[in-house]
């Protein structure tokens, strides 16, 4: 039972993804390896986890939806495969059905937290910042409790049933299932390619494939080359990168420590995610220290600002601090001179920014970076190297946190001027195209090693 309790806590750790700014800790290569360690089979755990990771490569939360429950699919499939001895083929057989079935857990949790949204409106109208924080964490705790309970019950009481069922399946059927499951990574790659395909740079996929298949380059080398090519494409473009120097015309009250505090709180933005406000409640929680500082002696102003910033918001989490910086700058300007702008502009500007930023952010942080990190880490993991999860996290999160902090600093510094500079250039489009080129090239290389079918 102790092992089942700990494996349940691993699932909770996966949901703590939303305390880390979606730092990819919920991916199978991370959680599955931890399950293997708990069950005393770390090498087998990392091998199974890396294989499931490839099958789920195209499973990303884009636009508030995901085709499978990655946490359940990775954790439960790895645990059952190790405990019953059904191996990699058995884990692959289980991961997609389990991941699909356990989407119901997400639906149930989102249904429950939906009832908490009016509580946010109520406490915002009262200007009660402590209660805003309380309901933010109540939402998160609801998901954690549900994930632990469901995972614990499944692993503790469902494992033997799965093992017995597998023993009764004829060997010929098992062999057929094993052959079929080798195609699951191909499905993951297909979903991935479909989400980022761009005819303008589609040739990058075939270049990556040719480098791996005919020149024998490994995914690490091709990833480095792809990033270099993407940077060249971006820097050699016709238009110049906009000048982001300068500062807002408003007297700024927030120092670097204040901005860092907002960035750290932004890591939890999706802890209170709902299908009515999406990231809106978490957005408010993130910038609340700034609002408290601006309206320290203006109780009515604080109430209005809380209500204004709890409205619907949705963008890629990694670039959300850009919107936060601009919103903080505009709230600061309005708090100092209420005739300087219409407060409705604050939400209008946030709405205008979140779409274009999500278009670029989703490509980079849900597709390109995870693909590059997976190409390097899975190469290690499939060989039983326990450093694979750490390598994956490092490759993904170094650029992730650089963008998160730099985006906050510059957008707050420039305020509305930041928006103007983005509008005057096609910077976002160029970044998106370069990122797509990198992603397609890496995927092309990865298909050589990990897309195949083996017949009995």
C-alpha cells in the first residue's frame, strides 16, 4: 500500500506542473521514472517512461484542451507495467486508453471548481486580497486531492485485474498488440506535425530526416543545427528587430524585487484554471501585489482593479508575463491619474495581446522546445540513463524562465510602448516561422529512429 500511496503522490507532483509555470514536470519521462524508482526498477522505469513519452509527444494543452490525460497515462501505465511484468509493449497498450479514460477526472475537477468562480467575484468586489489567494489555492487543492485518490485506487486495486486479463489473452493477440503499439510514436509525431506544419518551411522536415537517415547524425547534433538555422533565418530577415530600449512615461513604483515576485506568482497562474475565466483568476493572483501597492490608499480603486483583472484571460503561460507587465504599467498609470486613460483599455489591450502571443508561444513552448528536449532526453532514456529526466527539464526550462523574466521586465518598463513596438514590426510572425522550422527539422530527424513497425 505504501508504494501505491507514493505513486499517488507522484500524480499530485504531476499536477504541480501548474505551480511551476508548466515546466513540463508532468510529462511521462519525468513521472514514469519516479514511479520506477518507487517500485525498485529505476532503469526499467525510465525506459518505459521514455517510450510512453514519445507516444504522447503530440499531447499538449493548446487552447485549453488536450487529447489525453498525460499524468494518468504516464503514471498508471508505468506502474501497472512494472508491477505485472507486462513490459514496454503492455505499457504502450495501456497508456492511450488510460489517458483517454482519465480525461473524465479532469472534467469532474473542472466541473467542481466552476462553482468557485462566483466566490472570486464576491471577494474582489470586497477588495479582500487574502480571500482571493484562498480560493486560488482551494481550486488547486481540489485537483490534487482528486488526482491522488484516483491514482492510488487504480494502482492499489486495479493492477491485479490488469495482470490477470493479460494472462488470459492469447499469445498471438499479444504479439499483434505489441506490433501495433510500435506505431504509437508515429501517432504522436503525426499529431505534432499537424499542429505546426507550415508549407513555407516544410522542407525543413525532410532535411532533418535526410541528415539522420543518410548522414547518420544523431538527434542531439541535428537539434543544435536546427536551432542555428532558425536563428539565421530570424536574424537575416528583411525587417530589423524593434528597439525595446526606453521606458514608460509614468513614474514607476515597482522595483526589480516586486517584478520578480509577480513572475514567481505567475508560475501558479493555472492553479485555479476554470472553463469560465480560464487563466483569469490566476492572472489576478499573479499581479495582485502590484495592485495592492498602487491602490494602497484607495480602497475603491483596489476593488475596481481586482474586479477588472479577474476577467477571462488565456495565453501561453510562458509568455503571460508580457501581458502582466503591460497590465501593471497601465494600472499604475491609471492609479496616478484617472483621466490619463479609460480603465476598460486595460482588458482591451490584454485581449489584443493574448491571441498573437499564444500563436507564437504555443509553437515554441508546446511544440518546438518539448520536441528538442525529447529528442535529446529520450535518446538517453531508452538506453536506461537516469539523467534523461533532468536533461529534458534543463533544455526546456532554461529558455522558458529567461522569456518569463525578461518579458516581465521589458513589458513593464515600456508599458503601452511595448505594444506599439510589437505592432510596428512583424516580430511575432518571424519568431513563429523560425520556431516552426526548428521543430520540423527535429521531428524529421526523430522519425528515423523512433517510427517503425515490427511484425512477429
